């Protein structure tokens, strides 16, 4: 017989590490925080395809798609690589999208999604749709900070190479490749990493990886908690966005068909009559 003492069992919260941190977690968490402020759409708004996203959430939504795609690509690098995602860095809420450590070296990867936009790359500038960006400067800064912290933590010199991985962009124009940053279509990232010359032996890769997985080297007080519902909620929001887009497209088609119908039934006969009258002199 088991005696019930009445004592409540304390539930121990799970402990999370950098290894547990999924791709795009930071941007999805911020996206969902913003979406929590949005009132549910009425049936009428859903019918007309009113956008469900918070006014400030579009960039976070797009960024989440980009980081998820790059995260999926990096997951196929192989067991000789260590890949960390959404690494908290500095003292605030900023993070490094991805850190990859393997035989070819150590890389910080800055993911940018510029859907359908033209990319122009020069030695000191990266332009998107004709506008200058800070992508190169920010990527250099991330890599330099990572190199400094990994060197101190691993106890050996660690060089870190920055990468800008661009998702869903139009074709690139590369006038001149930047000397310190690699810029590429994200679809080429895995192949590019795998084909690079091996610079680190397995022991060194493991030593740097062990150092990198200590979250305290990146952030003074990192919050590594992962909401287990985050991805389900993101996919639900994504479905809402897609349904709204389809509704708007259908309404646009309906308007075009309506205009065409009016033109055929009313406008064209009138124009035809005017033209015939002008030709016959009636």
C-alpha cells in the first residue's frame, strides 16, 4: 500500500542549452510577441483577405522564413560539424543567426531574406533593390566578436569568417567580391562549406565546439528557454497569411473579370456604334 502524504510533487523545469536552440527561435519569439497584440480578425476581414500580421511584424515574419531555410540546409552538413542557431550575443536581445564549426573553420552566418529583390555586391557595399545595407559591416562585427570570445574560451587562436546568406533573392550582380565577407545565395551555402579546404583537425573542432556551447561566453545572462509551442504557432500564423493572400488574389481576379464583363456588355457595343457611325457618316 502506498501512503499518500499529501505533499505536492515539485515539477522541475527543463534545462535548455545552446544545442537545444532551434533555428529562427529569436525572430519567431519576437514575431509571436507582436502578434499577441493583434485582435483576432473578424469573419468579414478573413473573407476579404485582410492581412493578419501586426504592422511591425512583416520583417520578423520574413526573417523567420529565411532562418528556417538556412537552418534546414545547415542540418545536412554532417556529424563533423557543430551548428548553433539564434545564439544570444552581447547584452541585449541581439543574436547571431547561425554559428557553424567544422573542418573548414568557424563561420558566423547572417541570414537575410530579400524575396525577389535584386542584389548588387561590391567590395565595401551590398545593395538590395538599389539601396545600401549594413549587411557587410554587421557581419564583420559579428565575426570579430565571435573570434574574440571563442579565442578566450577555447584558449587557442580562433579565426571566424563571416557569411551573408541571402534567401529568395533575384539573381546577384557581383561587381567585386568583398575581401572579408562571403556573400552567397543561401542555396549554395552547404555545398560551399563542404567544398572548402580542411583547416581544423577533429580535436580542434571539438575544442572550439565545446567552448562555443557555453552560453556564458556569448551573453552575460542568456535566456535559453524554448517554448515548445513556438513552431506550431508560427505555422498556424503562416497558414493564416497564405489564406489571406489567396483571398486577396481571388478578389483581384473577381474585380478584373467584372471589369471585363462590363466592357464586353456595355462599353464595346457603344464604342462599336460610335465607330460605325463615324465611318458611315451617319
